[in-house]
C-alpha cells in the first residue's frame, strides 16, 4: 500500500543511497516545497545538510521567524540566514517596471545564493544541492508551455553551469497535496505545510511603483492585518491566496478624525483557484471585508482607502505585476 509513511521511508532510503556520506545544501524560500524537501533530506542525512535562507527584505511579516524559529524547531536543521535586505533595496532603487523588478530580484537572489553556496563549499565538501522540484514543475519546464512564461518565474529557472552540484530532488514524483501530507508526516507546522502560494519576488511585485523601505513597511502591515482577519474568520482553506497590493503611486483624499489625509489605497485581491492558471475572485463575507478595511485604515498610517479587486483570471492575473 502506497501510504504517506511509505513514501517517506522510500525517499529517505533513496536520499541516503544518493548522498552516501556526502554533504548537501538546500535553499529555503519559506514555501512548502523547499521546506518539505529539506525536512526529508534532514531525516536522511542529519547535520550533513545545511539550509540557506535569503532574507531579501520582500518577505511578509513573520516569514523569517517562521523559517528561523519554527522550521528549525521542527526539524533541528542547520540553518544559515543571509540578510540581503539592503542589497535588494539598492538594486531596486528607482525601478517601477514589473518585468524589470522581477529580473533584478531574480538576478540578485541567484547572486546572493551562489555566494552563500561558495562560502559553504569553502568550509566543507558540499557536493549535493537539494531542490523542491515537484512533478508539475518537471512537466511544465520540460513541456515549455507558454502560459507559465507570461511572467518570468525566477525560482523555476536554470542553474548556473559552473556550480557543479549534483541535484537531489526528493519530491520529483509528487503532487502538491502529497507534498503537504509528507510535510505533516515529518512533523512540520501547519503554518508551513498549508501556506498559501507566495511569489518568489515577494512584496516587490505588490508595490505598484518604486519599492522603498517605507512602502514595504506599509504593505507588510496591511498584509498582516488582512491575513490575520482571514485566518480568524476560518477562511484560509477556502481561499487560494489573497494578495494585498499597495498602489504607491496613487493618492486619494480621506478624512480621519478632523483631519484631511492624502494617503494611498491598498487593493485586496482574494482569489479562488485550483492551479493558479485560472482564478475567480472570492466572494468574501462583507463583515470580514469590513473588519479588514477598518483595521487597515486605523492601524496603517499611510493607507486611507481599501479597495476590492473583482476581476477573474483571465483577464486579470492573480498578481498585479
Ligand atoms: P499570476 O499573477 O501569473 O500568478 O496569475 C499565478 C501564481 O503564481 C504566483 N507567482 C509567482 N510565483 N514566482 C513564484 O514563485 C514568481 O515570480 C511568481 N509570480 C506569480 C502567484 O502568486 C500565483 O499564485
């Protein structure tokens, strides 16, 4: 019988066979796939695995802690965090074009990650690189389907040739729901296992306009409120994801207390979907929308208006950039 436990045992045996007494590196993104891949390899080879987490400063509130504290607590894995926030902000300074942002974030990410890999390799004989490639990724990148290239998905890209790692891909035959079950079987926290999709370029593509430290702080606060209220309303499993987008180049007049404000709108983009290829806007309950709106406008100083995106995909993509 093909149970989750037998998938785990089987993969651990395969990983041990492949890696032998060697060492492996794994990049963590905060997402489910890399977390489960790393947890599997950790089970197989213990502290001969080192994970690398790049904080590019475009993360949501609490995401770094989730990796540094919760993932490490659940797995006992060796973790190196690279704080690259300044570097990404510098690289993004003055940039407003969405594809340009994606290219810059992707490029910087690879540079930072490669440097971390080189540093590790200088310390020990790390020959293996763990990747959370899933079965659909394998099919998609092989098939070269056009739809996935509408936006350049930087974390599903080719590896540089000079790095010379042998790849370890323990999730290569699994679909997402199987990966989640494996994650739970390995004792990973629900917050990681059931995390909704979040794009590699992070909040960088949810600020319409230039990405700055202040704007990131504003968006992070608004996003945290929306997520808190959706979770409190028990809606996490009903929604595919709910991007919160800061219209940083748009201002509108508002009134708060007896003062006139001239702030920015944020857009709520709740969507329902099976696979992100198509999506419908989610009919969130009005009382939940109201709580989100009231809290964001009360608690986030720069934001004086909350609007709802009621566009399906197509014609709108899920993300705004
Ligand atoms: P779109 O905006 O194309 O998004 O409808 C479809 C799904 O993909 C996510 N997304 C990304 N994921 N790197 C990622 O890993 C990216 O560059 C990226 N861009 C979009 C998006 O959040 C949605 O789930």
